[in-house]
């Protein structure tokens, strides 16, 4: 987290049902529309984790009459299928085995065998770092008239998420990834086309009723007590992002990721061969000792990386490249990993 | 907010999928069970506002086979009815007109005309400060075998919320009221009896699936990224509350509320005659200028009180007595109000 954010975190949380706070939300919505290239759409701020926003988006944008394609290449793709299961929304899952790259043919196989109305993707599948081809996905959606939903929780600020250019209808974000704020706030950006869809769908929830959020957002408010402090941090962050320019930020993340990957190879380790998001590099440990390296990194060097779950706990961990970091930070981490693997 | 809390707010948010953070959650759950007298029950920490927790509780504890009594004496009672409407859960609403006091007879009128399984109440109806008679409600629930759900979002730490003594099956809390933390975290405490109910009800949500939270809570985790920073603040707050003792805290709030109400009368104003929570005093302005006094308080004195909505915007505002405040703070506010009304 950045010092500017921590400074806000240490201040009294103000009362929020007034013009001062409304102006903060209005300024955030304007800023996010710019950063996401969502000129004619709207922004919804939810007090929830990213999964809450994923579920809310599905509940408010689709019904049992829909039929969705879900790109399912890891835990977060799987989560989309679980949400559709619970809400009885029909879907076909395009399953990608670890190591495999998503292709257009895999999606067209499904499209040829049914009538579909939408496509859901975690642009960067956080659990293994695969970055799906947004240009291809966008083209598939356009050609097949599919509503296009992008979970960009990991991809935002690391990879290109341009709603206008790629005709994206909903983008899901959360506060704790590249935005580097405290967790607890998630964001859904809806396109003009999606707003029309939301308008005619009856909400199955009071807490996650997008129509209520959209109505309140007009005057810069939320229907229920929001995560006020994170929202104030978000306003500050957006101002700083706008100053830097979104494509400069993505380039910075790409520079760090590229440098890091080159160095991973130089110290004798590997990363997956499928296309990777700039947000994260999964490092593969051929000796199946990722868990031991992870532990040494914390205990001997104070570095916390992201352990992989389940079957990958010993073979891989992930290193994030987003937030407040530099090439120098990267190099320190690489040297630490290099020292540890020599000793193990 | 207390200086101890703000100090935590200004620190880096740590990684949370590790033992250190699990121990924080385990310590919170233990502490909350003590403070709520919920020895054999469990605690659920949700990343949501209080309304999210109200909806989650109804979704996980009741089904279309239930029939509920809802005490509806203001905006928050009304919210319970809206949630039941959306989820198709049958209920009868005991409507209390502003100024009226809830009586046992009003509830028994409904009970005599149907078969009921549960009762929902906002113990302190936040929108107008009425404190319902928990002893009477508890007795009604016991005699009629009703599951007893208490939204104590406003009442906690101000009025007695003893799950064991009053056989309460679910208590709903949120971080930003008397706990004086940043908003964004809500808490549901479930009794042993309610846990058995939750076990056999199929969740209609992924994000609000209590069974998933209960399973994760065993090892001190949550199914999805939690509001980490607020949780760390909560651990600190609970330790301090345990040191003070829950009944001492309630007495302190009662002392402040009693002093404040005496002074309200002394400066020639009134408050409602129905039983009031210690958490809040609604002040009635006979000249219908509550909105003007509210504005002067902010602009000339820097005091922010809680404006009333809708029909009550001009006749009333509410003064909170919870959180970091003393008799001296109260007196300053009274003197300010007194000066303002003399001039208006």
C-alpha cells in the first residue's frame, strides 16, 4: 500500500450521508469511467469482496432464460460456474487444464452446439496467472451477439481492460489488488447496453439490487452504509492513477513482470508457457519444494508471496507485480529465492 | 473512533491466508461469544454492511416453509419485510406507528391468527430509537416456540443483548456503530439451535452461504477475502471491551443517555415518550426546524448528529450516545443546541 493511502487509513471516518461524501462518490464514478473507457455506462460500488461482486453481477445481468459460456481455467472460473449453479442460470463451461492455452476453437466447439447469450471470463485467472486473449474473446462475443462480462479483479492496471475498445458489458474489480487499498470494496462497471438488461431483470436480492445502487449513485450515494474509508482511499488513488495515465501504469507493470521473468529463468527456474498476465508470475519449482521456499522467504527475508492451493501447493507459488513496487524490489526477491534454492 | 483503532487503520494491511491472521479471527470469535453470551454457538464475519447481514441471516435461517413475525416500527423493521418479500418467505408485520409503544398484545393478535416459526426484531429501531422489550419478546418466542432473531446493530454495547439469558438464536451486528470501527464488516452470531437449522437449509447464494463461513471459521478463516483491516481493528476493540466488562460499558452508555435526556428537557426540548435505547436520543423540535439546527450545528460548532429522513426531516434529529464519548461531550452539544434554538 502507498503512504498516501495509509495516511487516509489513519484518519477518523467521516459521516457519509452528506454532500461532501456524495461528491467523493461522484468523482470516483467519473474517474473509473475514464480509466475503464466506459463513457456511457455506470459504476456500482459494493461493500463486499470480489466474489460478492461476481455473484451480484450474474444475479442482476442474467436470468434462467440466458445460456452462458464460462471460461473455466482455475478456481475463479470455477467460482462463476458455482454461482450460476446456485442461481439456476444455464451455462456451458470451457474447461482449461493447467498448462493448456485457451483457444478460439475451444469456445466455438460450445457455440456450435447451442444458443448462447453471454460469456463470462476472469481475464487473468488469478489462481494460475493465465491471461486470456481479450481481443479474441471480444470478437467471439461480437460475432455471436454475446453479452461480455470480464472479471478484471487481477488484470486491472496490469493488462488492458478497455470497455469501449473491446465492447465489454461488465467489468468487476476489487479494492485490494492493483488498486492497493484495503480489502472490502468491490466495483462493477456496466456498459450502456448492460444497463438496459439490468433495468428489466427483477432483482433476487435487496443487498445486491443493482437498480437500487444505480438510482442512489445518481446523487453520489449508496443504498446501504458503504465501506466509507476504502471509498475515500479510492478517490485519492484514482486521482493519482489519472495523473500517471492508465497505459503508463500498465507499461510499468509489464516492465516489472518482464524483468522478473527473465531473472526467473536466469536463476534456473521456470514459469508456465501459456500467456501470462502482467499482474502475476507463477514460478514452477521442479523439485516440488515451493512450500519450503515460501516458508524461508517469510522467515529469513520477510517476503510474502502467494502460495498456490490444492495440487499446486508444492510445485508452484505466485509473485504479484502490482501495487507499490519497483524493479529493485523484484531483484531483491529474485536474489532471495536464488539463495534459498541453492541451500535446499 | 478511538486512537487505538486509528493507529491500526494507518498500518499496512497484512496477508491473511496464514496462521497469524487465523489466530486473530479465532480470538475474535471467542471474544464475541463471551460478549454476546453465546457459549455454544458460532460467529460469522461477513464483508458487507448490516443490511447484507440481515439478508444473509434470513436466507440461511429460514425458507418458504417458515412463517415469521416481523416487528416493523421504522425503516429497519421495514427492511426485514422487504428482504422476506424478495425471498418469498411468509411473514406478518406488526406495524408500530411513530410514537406508539410495542406491546405483547400487538404480537399476540398476529400469533392468534396463524402458525408462526420465528420472530425478527431490530432491538433498537435505529430510525427512531425505540427499544423493544427484549424480556417480553424472548418470553413470547419461548412460549410460542419461535426462532428469535435480533438485529442489535444499534443496541449492542448500549442495551443488554444476552443470547443465553433471552434465548436469542441469531444476533446481527456491524462494525461502524458502538464498536466504533470503520464500516464494511458485519457479524452474525448463531445459537446452537440455529446452527442446526442452518445445517439443513440449502443456501441460495455463494457469497452468503453460512455453511461455508462456518466451515472456514473452524480454522480461523473466511471463504472470501475479508475486510482484513476492520477485522484487525475488531480484535483490538474486543480485547478492550472485555477488559472494561460488557455491563460496565452498557452502564456508561446509559449514564450518558440519561444525562443527555435530562438536559434536553432543561433546555426546553423533548424526546419521544416510548422506551428508548441507550444508543440514541431523538430530539423533537416543536418549531419544525430540526433541519436548520442540524445545519448550524455542523457549520458553527462542527458537531455532526444524525438527521431523520422522510416525514421527520424537520421535526427531529437523533443524537448517538455510543462510541468514544463522555458526559462533557454531551454537555457541549447541549449548550450548542441551546444557543442555536434561542437564535432561531
